[in-house]
């Protein structure tokens, strides 16, 4: 498999949404240790709405789908992380010519642009113990796989693996943003909730593609 049409891409996003919804308690537990414990609820709320928004609709283009996912998250999650996770899906498609199919290079390009928008908006860099710590390596993984002409399942597996390493690395970092910042070095050993969500999203895309 090297390209996804919009039906397959929709199917993939529905699979991702289901995984996020199922991860609510896990994410809550992580955000309780370093934050206020609302991350699991917010993500589940947003991705339940994504399931509703996608399931009975047909999408003309890849960009329409990303737009729908991102706008739904933005509208339903609320708060800072609604903007951040909305950005993860909306910002990468701004100004793109419409595509009927997505290959690894297109996905890598979309997520690269989203990542840059997210970093501009949130001001976080790798090492600040945020979702950027999982997102940036995931994007680099997709880009490297695309440059090597990997097929889609292999490329998405690479993205997921890199996201996981990035998420795990947040345990070694002190937070510069959000409530976790006030924990200082007490945050060492604990992983970031947003980075965990990013890993869940990339892992689900990979698992969907390998099935
Ligand atoms: P809140 O912190 O408002 O309770 P959530 O718990 O839903 O929102 O999300 C917290 C996550 O948001 C953090 O774990 C972190 O990954 C991410 N985050 C917070 N601030 C930033 C930022 N400035 N840039 C990128 N990600 C951020
Ligand atoms: Mg929180
Ligand atoms: Mg909160």
C-alpha cells in the first residue's frame, strides 16, 4: 500500500479516534501526575466528536478530511490543547492544492507544516516536555521514510516508533510550559500527557496501515 484515497484516510482517522477514546483513563492518569487531569477527558471528547463528524460523510479531498478533523477538535475540546491538537490537523493543509489521495510524502509534508505552526503558536521546542517532543521526531521519521521511498505501512511504523521514543524522552525533561512547569525537577521520571496523545495518534495510524 502506497497511497490512501479519502475513504481509506477516513477509515484511518476513525481508527485513530477510537484508540484515543479508549485511551481516556490512561491519559487522565498521566495528566493527574503533572497537570490537572483533564487531558484524557478533553481528548476523548474531541475524538468522539471526530467519530460523529466523519462517520456518515464523504470527503472529496485529503485536505477536506484534515480540515474536518482539526476543526472538530478545535470546536469541541476547547482550551489550550483544543487549539494545539486542532493545529496538528488544520495548519498543515493551509494553501495546499487539493489531493484525492495521500502518500507518505504528502502526509509527511502536512504534518511538517502543522508542527511548524504548532511551534510558532505554542513556542515550545523539543526538550520542553510537551507534545512537540513526540510530534517533531514523528515528522522526521515520516520524512526520512518518504526520502527512502518506504511504503506507507513502513513509513507510518517509523513515525510511530520515533513518536514513542520522543514521548519516553519527556520523562528526562523538565517542563517549560503549562502546570507541569511548577513541578520543576519533580517532573523528572514522569512523561508528558500531550506527547503521549501524539504517540497514540501515530501508533494508531501505523497499526491501521499494517492491518
Ligand atoms: P491543560 O494543560 O490546559 O489542562 P491538557 O491537559 O489537555 O490542557 O493538555 C496539556 C498538554 O498540552 C501538555 O501535556 C503538553 O503536551 C501540551 N502543551 C501545553 N502547552 C504547550 C505549548 N505551549 N506548546 C505545545 N504543547 C503544549
Ligand atoms: Mg490538563
Ligand atoms: Mg486544564
